[in-house]
C-alpha cells in the first residue's frame, strides 16, 4: 500500500461539499455513501474562517445531546446506526473546525484549493532554519553518546523557544488572514496567503515536534 | 423493564452495580456483606470452576490451576507474555494467536476465564434484583487497545450478557464523582488499580463529561508492586534457589507481599511472614520507607503518562480544577504524595476507590436504559489507529484522543504493477514503524490489474462508542465494496466464540434448535416494540406509501414468530430493519435541526 498522491489532500472530507446538510424542503440529512455535508452548515454556521470557539462548543454539545448513540440504545437498530453515523460526523466536523489549522485546510478543500502533500513550497529562510535545527539535533544525539551534551542541549532549548515564538507569530498572522478572507475583499489573494501560511505552519509544527521528542521523549507504551 | 447492570471487571476484584432510583448501588454478597468478588478462578481437577473468595483461598495451595489477574492477559498473543508470566502459569505454546492457559487436560482463553467471573456477578445481580439480567455495561481501562476491548466483549457474550457499552474506567469514576458533587470544570482522574494504570483529563459542563485526553499503561499496577516486594523478601530471606523458584512458594510470597503492602499504607513498619510448604516460618521486618524505595520506580512510571495527557489536553497541571484518585493502589501514601506534587493540589478520595468505577458503570447503565437523560459521556480513542504503508510505515487515519464515535476515509494506491490484491494491515499505536505498533487485523481485497499508482483503494475506519474499530475497503475504480474478512491478530473469531458458547452449554438437556427459535422470537418482540414506538412518535416523518410497506413487513414478521423457522424470523427482522432505515435517517436529521434551533432560541432568551 502507498499513499495516493494523486488524490487531493483527503484531510477530513473527500469532496467539495455538494449541497446542504439538511434539505430545507423535507429535512433529510444529505449524507450518502460518499457525499458529506458542509461542516459549517452542520453547525448552522456561515462559511467563515474566524469562529467563536465557545459558541462552536455550545453548538457541538447541543447536537451531541440529541445524536449520541447512548441516547438510542433502546431504539430500533436502524435508528442506532443512523445515530452512530450522525454522531461520528458531528465529532469529526467539530474536531476539524475547532482547530485553526485543520479548519483552514478544510476551508481550502471546499474552495477547491487543497494543499498538496508533497508540493508545499517552503520559503528559503525557513528551509535553511529547518536544516540548521536538524543538524543541531543530530549533534545533540552524538554528544549524548559520548557525554558532555549540556552545551548543545542548551542551544537546542534556545532554538525550541525561538520556534515557539515563530509559531505563535504565524498563528496570529493566520488569524489576520482569516479576518481578511472573511471580509472577502481579495478572495484569491487570501487563498494563496492562507496556503503559504499553512505550509509554513506545517513545517514548523513538525520541526517543533522533532525537537520536543529529543528534549522530552513522548511517553509511549506499545 | 429492561435491567441493565454496570460491571467493573477488575484485575484484582470485580463488582456489579445498578442504578436504583437516581443513585447507583453495588450489590453485596448476601452472606458476607462484601461487595467485592475477587477476580480469581480456580479449576479443581474433575470439578466445576470456583470463582471469587473461595478461589482466592486456593491460590496459595493450587497456584497452577488457579488463575489470578486474568485481565492482564486479555487481548494478548503468546509473544506478549513475560518471563514472570511463564513462571506463574503454564501456557499453550505455538500455533494459537491468542494466549491459552493450560489447566490439566483443558485449555482456557482469557475471555473464557473472565466469563466465569462475569457469570458470578450476573448471578449476584439476578439474586438481588429477583429477575434475569441479560444486558450490561462493562468498564475497561481507558488505555485498553482494540484487541483488549474485543476480548472483554467476547467475555460478556460467553457469560450470556449482551455488552451494550464498554466504558473507560476513569470516565466511569468521573461520572460517579460528577453525580455526587455536581461540580464543573476540569478533572484529572488518576486510576492505579491491581494491574492497569490510566490517567484521563475531562471537562465537566452541565452534565456533559468530555474527555480531553487519556494515557496509561495496561500492564502497570498493584501486581507489580507485590512482585517487587516479593522479590525483596526472597532475596532478604536468602532461601535456597530451588525453594525460591517453586510456584507454591512464589504464590505464598505474593500473598504475603500484598498483605504487607496494605498494612504499610497505615503503619510505619510491619512483619512480612511466610510459612513454607515444609512448615518452616520465614519472617522479615520492613519499614514504609524501605517499601517506598523499592516501589518508587513503579510509581514514577505513572508520571510520564500524566504529563503526556496534560500536554495532549493542551493544559498545564495548574489548570486542573480537581484530581480524583481511583483504584486500590492509590491508598499507598507514596502514590498520593507523587500525585499531589505533580498536580500541586490535594487529590480527592472521598468515594471508596474500590467502588467508584462500578458506581459509574451503574450510572452509565442508567443512561443507556433512558433513566437518566441529564448526563452524557463524550469519550476518546486512547491510541492512534492506522494501516501499514510502503516501507513498513504506520500511516495514521485516526489520531489518539479523537472523540468517538468517529469515522474517516482515506484513499490509497499500489506500489507495484499489476497487483491482483492489496493487503491491508490494521495497526494501533504511536510509533512510526508498523513493527513497533500493535497489529489488530489483516485482510486482503482483490483489485483489477493496473500499473502501480493507478488503483484507488478507499479504506474506511469506523470507531463506535465502545472504542471498537471496524474497517471496510473499496476498489474505487470498479466501485466494488469488498466484504472484508478480518482476521483478528490477537482475538477470537465469531466462530470460535460460537463454539465456546456451544461447549459451555449442557448438551444433554439442551435442544439447540429450540434455543435458537426462542432467541429469535425474543429479539423479534423487542424489535417490534421499538418499531412501533418509532411509528407512534414520529408519524410526520413517514412518506406516502411507506407506512403501508412497513405495516405489511410487521405483519409478516408477526406471522413468522408464530411459526418455528428461526432463520425466517431473522431474515424478516433484517428486512424490516432495512425498510425503516430511511425513516430513521429522517428522524435523525430532524434532531440535528431541532438541536440547533433550540440552541438559537436559548440564546435569545434573557
């Protein structure tokens, strides 16, 4: 098996959401085998990148109180299955929308601008920085074998702090871009900018994870 | 009315609870008054299995035929057994995928042994309620993987219980605490039991219990502390190697260690003594500080998962509003001290740490039976799920701490020209390489011939509210959905469970056909009641002609239940169910709409 690089980034939803969640005429949920409703519509929200998280959570809880499979245990099997599907969909939609990066990726997807898996363009400075930090990590690993790793570890901690600051700055810029995109002054420019920011964020996140893994290994049982 | 009980199937002890009016209560043994059933099963030669207190008494004299801590073996294969496991019990080696204990001429899988404990709990609940109990909620460690959860469900089935829900132990404890205190905010539940450790971080808000993150270790608990203390004793007593290696002596030492450990929770010093099979008494004194030195590394192992759970919940320890202690091992002062230091607050332990999980299971049983509508659990999957891709890499489809139920679909392609089939290897775990993750299942789907990179295989993962995964795969180009024959890596197949059920029934008395008919009729009755309720409550969702079609199918099913053909009854149930699926879908859509309207209305209200 291999990842299908031809397909669009199937981050959360397979297709641009065709149609609405609830048909205004008969009230039927529009999710068949492959089609999915728009996650924004699911929460009765406009397709905007800036979201009030407390409001989103309240909507999520309200839906969960109606749809969760726990509430259908005494109902017919068909209703249990429908509840399982609906709750799974709501959970996934909430997970997507509450995180700014996932939300933006999803937003790009429904605008037909999915971020590719392998063709992200990275600014040259960031690429240089990634390279330098990776080298430092390599050095840290070597020093740990031979002892006297403290100095290098200090340097790695410093770059970790710097990366975190860069990350926060990028997240703020992403929020600003969200606001601009929502005003839809320059939709095309916003799309391009969002894409560029997301790929930078993606690289930074991966790098920060690598650094943290080295400084404080993630606890895992397996 | 349907009676659903809540069961805490613990490593050391098990309990059964029921939601009485609005408060859960645990059922006690009418004779001894004890609520705990020791999770011990003894198999005397030529007799029936003995469960509970009497079996525990046999553990020291018949250690090989008495199984303790069976929970630690659930969902495992022989390759997961440790040296100390093999020292303790005899296992069937080789062919089998699932661990099997060898007891005399027979072998038992962990689900079969657990089923005997569940039967005992079922009997206790039935005696107390004066009615048959067929449905249960069973708790499992939050960090249990898919195989371990499946094994627990299988145990329920073998015990004649329909397992309506597997609930995570720390979540159940939070439910009991939430019910008790009506508190809101974030709660960390630290659950150190006999054999497993869990940490869960939850957010409580107006009856919603949302798990933010969970972590743990399914082979870490009081048993490890007893083992450590036992090894200290054997070394301090300086017994001849032959004596120290004997299973009888080890069982005696383990018992003495457990008792000494408990005494040291309230005293500064105690004597640990063992009377060997030859009558010699060996005794050594041990102080609390010595014990603490011995077990500090074990307690330390619980802190990594706590830090990781906080990080995954995007919280710092000071953001946690309350810390709840669950499990017998949290009585140990050193454990409390470490938890207090990590979270910088006094942990809560006002509910009995042995009972709190069962009480929560009782509450959840009440929620499922529709008797409590004000509380709802939103739990998560503890470990990431994915499939093996090129180069032996684990590709994650569902990240750990994703709220369940959840579903995800991903498209894959081939790496080699003209493959006739694609092998799908389902994995669970956090490591990068598939070999380091837990294998859950393997299956193969046939595809049309094509060059590498052209086929598109769509893999769908669905995780239900029990945290149990089902997988389907589809060749996108042909559109053919392949009914997937999943071979569980470390579980029992449906056929094996069926066979075990057959074997456990006394064939001399039993007419299999009569039983199948009776079961089909009961299921048809339940199903018909449910359908009629739906029709009565939601007539506005019916489309023209639909009511007539459903009524005709109902009438046909009713006629069939008067007959003796159980297969026909099953077919008609299936057909009627499929016929009502669109109606169910419409009702669900209306629920979504109503929920959002109600939410909007409450915002307008002052």
